[in-house]
C-alpha cells in the first residue's frame, strides 16, 4: 500500500494485503503526508498557486491510497479486527486533518494566494480549486483562536469515533438477529427462491429448516409474501429496532453526535449544523430545503393516505380482519393488491432478470449511450472471491478505469448498495491516473442450482449504482477533489437516479430480458404491466422518503438537544406525516446510517432534490430517443465528466438549457 502497485493500472494488491498491514501503513503514510505539508509551509519561495494550492491538493496521495483500501473493505469485508483497527486509525486521521486545516502558516500561504486571485490568470478549474481550498480552511476552523482550535479538534476526534461506533452497532445488531423456521407450514406464501435462500442460510449455520435474516434479499420477500402474520411482526420489529437497546444501543450516540455537530457549527459561526452543511450544496439554506420538502409533502400526503386506504380496503375484502393495517401487514397486502391490479409480482419477473445477463445489459447500455466497453480482467487481485473486475475502455481502446463489482451479501458487509472508489481520476505533471471504481450491493446469491436472479427493484438498484460508477469512470480533470463524484451532495444523485429510468423503457428491456429457463424473451404484455405498475404507491413511497429528509433536517437544525429521547423526538417530528400506525418499540434514527455515520447529514433531502433534476433531464432523452448518442454525449460532457469543476446549477443549465422544472417529478410520478 505504501508503494505504487505493480498490478495493471495500479490496482490494489488485495492478494497480499492483510489486516496486520493497515496500522503500520497508516502510521507511515500520515508521517509522509505531514512531511509534504511541512515542505509547503517551509518553502523559501513566495506562495503561488503551484507551490501552495496545487502542492497541497496532491499531498497525502499515499495516505489516500491506504485509506481508500481500508475504509472500503471496512464496509464490504469487515470483522472485529477491522473495526478495532478503525477505532485506532480514526483519531490518527482526525489529528492529521487538524494538522492541515488548523495549520496557521499553511492557511496564511493559501490566503496570500487567494487574496491575489484576480491577478493570477487562472483557468476555471484552477479558480474552483483555489476557492474550494480557501473555503475548506475557513470551514474547518483555520480562522479560530488557538483555544477554539483545540476545542474544535477535540470535538472532531470524538465525532469521528462516534460515527464509526454508530455504523458498527447497526451492522452488529443486524447480524445478531435471524428467524429460524422448522415448520414448513410457516413458509406458506413464500416463493421458491425465498425458500431456497432460507434453506441455504440455515445450512450455512449448521441448522435444519430455514433461516431468514435482516439482509434485504432475505427480509424483503419474507415481508411481502409470508402469510404468517406473527412471523412478519417479529421480523419487522427486529428490523425496525436495530440500534435500540443492549450492547449495540445507538440512542446515546445519536444525542452526542448531534450535540457535537451543533457545537462545531456554533464555533464556526453558523446557527445550526444544517446551515453549515447546506452552504456548500445547491440548496444553500435550511429554509430552502424545508420549503422544498414541505411543498412536496403537502402535495403527496393525500395521495399516500388514499393509497394506504386502498390497500386496506383490498385487504379487508380478502380476509384481513383487524381494524387497521400495521406496518408488518403493509408489504404483504400491498403486494397482493399490486398482483390483483397489474398481474405482476417479483416471482413472475425474476426469471427474466438473471444477474449475469443484467450486468451485460447494463454494460451494453453504457456502450449504446457513451461508446465505452467493459471486459473482465481476471488478472486483477480482488478482496473476496465474489468480486469481479472489469477494464473499461473507450471505443478507440483508451483505458478509462477499472470497475469492481461486489454483488452478494455476507456477514462482514453492511446492508444496502453503494458506489465508491479506491482511487479517483487526476492529472499531475502531465501524467494521468485513471480511476478505480467499485459498486457494492446485496443481491441474492445463486441457490440450489439456480443462477442469481434479481427482482425488478434490484435491477433498478443496479442501474442506480452503475450511474454513480459512470460518474467516476468518465471523470476528466486535473484535481482529485474536483473530479468524479466530488460534487455537491444534492447534485451527486443525478447521474445515478437518471439511470433508473431505463428499467421501465420497453425499448431497452426487450433487448435482454429473457427467461433463464427457456430463453424466451419477456412478453410485451409483461413489460406493459411493469410500466403500468411503475407509479403504484408513488405517493406512499414519496412520503416515506420525505419523512427521512424531514427527520434528518429536524436533527440538524436543532440549537439545543431535545428534552425527550431520540425515539420520542423522532415520533414527535414525524407524527404529522404518518400514514401508518406508530409502533412504540421501533424507530428510524438508531439505524439511520446515512446521516449518523455516512455523508448525508443535513443532506438526505438530496435524493428528492436530484429526482427533480433527473425527471427534467430524462425528459430530454424521451424527446430525442432513449439511446440518442447526441443527448448522451451532452450529458457526459456537461455532467459526468465535469465533476465539481463548475457550479452544479451551471452544469445543469449547460446540459438542459434551462433550470430544472419541479413539475417534471410530479408528472413523472402521476401525482399531479
């Protein structure tokens, strides 16, 4: 990790890296990075853009390489030892971050260059780097008094450790639970693929019968199809109480994380932590976000409540005898209602979405849109046998990236799906480094002789993460902090969410969706039903996402801690937007990784914000053709390749020709 890898394109040497390597690698890399900073500070030459701003941008590259490997594996291939290393490394990295951001002589040199920016003849990318570098110092305490710098440093170190602890607790509480079934009667309603996966999970644990876990490929079909209401209740309670109570309790961590963020924001002169975060986003202010979420909520809530009422009416007419649907009932009965209304369900669709065929189809879409090819690279080391690596090239053979794909759940991998990178794209002294991009998902494994089959929702997820990957793969620029996905948080989801649209386009689906058993193409009538069901429960799903965004903003616009506990505070915040009965022993916040251990604090609204962008942007593809190379070339040039080298609002207008139209989202969802 401390030297350039001899593997092609500098791919990490996962075949020889062991857990024992990380701590000494971090120690040496941090020392090297500090020495590079010291060299900038002690330079006898007057500060200029090259010897100060650019030099700082490219400092710590070895540390970036070590961090890129370790923290990605901490999420995808973790264990107690990795988590112990993370606990040791986190304060080291925080101390290094403070060494840079609170370095007064270094800031003085940066400020000297910044104050002369009007006379430096910098191009757009250089000016953006200078602006961002200067703002980064001021936003991380460089202008604080010496005493306040020390306080800020203590807060930052504690916050870093708490965020790690929060995420570890969610993973541990998720792994700790499983439902063991020994009576086949309790499997009634479950499709064969879910039963087979349950049998395989039991076998892996040395048990008879069937095991169902809180991993999405296990949990989701269980809740949709299991007829045993009591077992659905047990699964729901376990899933919705992660991080609550016991050794993995996160309630205290939430309050301290929020308190530290409040204090850090106050030290820096911001009213709330949300004010601090949003200053760098498209939205700019908490008021803008709250108005955005509130407007969508007021328009969507009546639809959501009507949809829930419709599901209840269907359930009551088909044997449901309780006076109200509970959360553990909703997936089950809404799926039955969907089947009745649209004659489509997961079991019917899965045979047409074989994972390896879907991967090829996604690669083909990238070729049709952007003229890039993916070829498996068997000689590149991987960190787990399930991981596949592909070389990405332009049509003329130019190397663009390595693309890592890690699809299946396992004990050491956190739930969900995400895109990340082991290395970003950059150019220094005329030498370009192309990116090493990865996507990680939790799709069902091949079971019982059957290949891995995706639900249509999972295929949509694959397209989503692949959109993020394209943002990294197609990056073109000089500075790593300005390329790829290094953009405003409420802009970064545009490239991912726009890709989801192709999952509902007949012209695309008919090119690859075939029954893995017979080879027969998906019937056009079935595609029609997929498209017809696209907006099923659109109001309900929108309200669900908006509630997450509202909860996030509620935590990060606080100026003092709430008097009640996190679960009680959450319920008070969300009660006006309820569409289902409250379950007292459950809460979202204790397992809300996105905002308490991820990068979406005061930013969860970004998903909906970007949906407005993508709905408006995709309308151009609909107008010109979903495979139109000219439109795709414009999207690549103005969005995917530019990274953060320009203000996102400018990039969007350059592509679309106008500001995004919020009505495009409501129209797309049928919520007009």
